[in-house]
């Protein structure tokens, strides 16, 4: 995990760049890290972007306590990770196990706050492991269905064309990272899901 050190040090300082106490944690991999408009797109949610480049769900577990030490009382946490685990050759079941570990850590630190998992995206670069991506998504969806405080945000069907293949316009030239059009879709779906669950953005007791 030493290769993440520089990124983790950057993320540890992120909270202190804000002039408000964060309500919404975005935690995960570069799909969050590279979201340059995240603070503007989710301003009403009082976000903090704690994503770190290249991170896996395993890394999110490993660095959780260290990174979350800067945020005391969030209202919700939004997770995107697992993409890189599968890209590294891990099995969908391993991805599920790391997700479970992350939820245990969240519950231990923040109690039963709502957790939103953004489904692992279909991408041009990782089309060769699409079956693993679908498998991991289904395992995590089933896991989430057992807990009323966990929520699955399914971005997969919105990112493929009528043939079921990733829409090229939603990705940068590398075929992996999101374009502005891709982020526009994510923004809409994430906000819709949060409002569907909360009905309001006010803190609940």
C-alpha cells in the first residue's frame, strides 16, 4: 500500500481546505478524484472529496481510519471503488468481502448513516473483464439489499448503448476515466438517489 502514500497525504489535508463542516463524504477511486466539478455539482450536500487515485476497495479499507479522522459527523457517505480491484485481477467475491469490511468500518465510526454505493462502471478499457464487473455489481447489490441504510446507485445501464456496449462519449481518450458527459450522468443519478432516500438534505437525528 506504500504507493498510495502521497495521495493519502493529499487527501488527509482536503477537509482543511473547506470553510464548512462536511455533510457528504465521497470516498473511493479516481472517478471521484478526477471529478473537478464535484464541489460545485454537489454544493448543497456540503461535500468533501476523499477519493484517492488508483485506489481499490482494499485500499479504501486499509486507509479508512486514517483518512476519516478529519471528518467527524457526516450525514452520508458515497462510495465508488472496486473497479481497480477487478482490474488488478481480483475475483468478484473478493471485491464483495472488501466492501463488507468497509461497511463494518463505516458503522464502527459513524453508526448507521446512509451509505450509497455507485455501481462499478462498464468501460471501454476493461471490457475484457465485463463479466467480473457485472458479477461484482450483482454481489454487492444483493448485500446492500439486506440493509435499509445501504443504497445501490446503478449507473451501469445509463453508460451503455442499445447493444450493451459502453458509450464512447462518456469516457476520456483512455477509455477508462469519465468525460464531462459521463460526470453529468453521474451527478444526476447520484442526486436523484439521495433525494429518493432522504427526501430532504437536512441532518437526521
